[in-house]
């Protein structure tokens, strides 16, 4: 089994490297997928954008055993069932990993434009709950939620895999 990841700002890459350090599995960026035998079991990690796991389509023809999606929310957004449905990954174990976000001033291009518009929408709400305020703060100031303990459910699943023992 190997680890394959897609990362834009480095948070998902850090999870892939942490997982490799804890398991001894080799880690590959999705651009290196051609180095992997198609029969090899893959744990795929990708960052999420509006519930879509980035890079997932590049590994679909491989032997994907588990999928992790990282995002800035406390939980998968909009929710785990929606992420599974949007990505057509029913029947494959899915794990959410709280990742991070660069501060808005460090984000470039269309992502910066979209996030700036999103912040304006959030700020314009008459009633802002704690999660709305947290979202505004995360986008403006950045956030790093990468923690080893977030890998525990995946590591527990991995211990029970006959191909890993």
C-alpha cells in the first residue's frame, strides 16, 4: 500500500508525510502516479473545494482503498454524506482531516477573488453565529488545523487491513 496526495497550499501534503512517518508507507504526489503499479493499494489524500476532493479523478483507475479529504471546517462540508455523493465514492472508506487555509492576502488568482466575495457575503449577514464569525476569521487570517490526532480514525482503519499488517 502507498499514499498518494494532492495539495495546493501544503496542509494535505503535511498529512500525507505524517501518515508516511507513522506507517512506513511510501508517499507520492498525484503527479507521480505513473510510478505506481495499478494493483497497488492506495490511500488517497486530497483537499476539498465545495465538497469536491481535488485530484481524486487522477487516481480513480487505480486500486484506491481509502480516501481522505482535508478542509478548513471542523467537519466535512457540507457533510460527509454529501462529500461521498459529490465525489461518487460510495463503498470506499472516507476520512475527513481538518487542514488549513492560508491568509487571504497570500492566496492568488481566482481563489482570492472567490474567497473575498464569500467573506463579503458572510460579513453582510445580519445575524452571524459563531461558525460564521470563525469562517470570516479563518479566511482573513489563515488557519492551521493539521494535527496528528486527526489521523487516528484512518490509522485505526489501517490496522484492520490484511494488506497492511
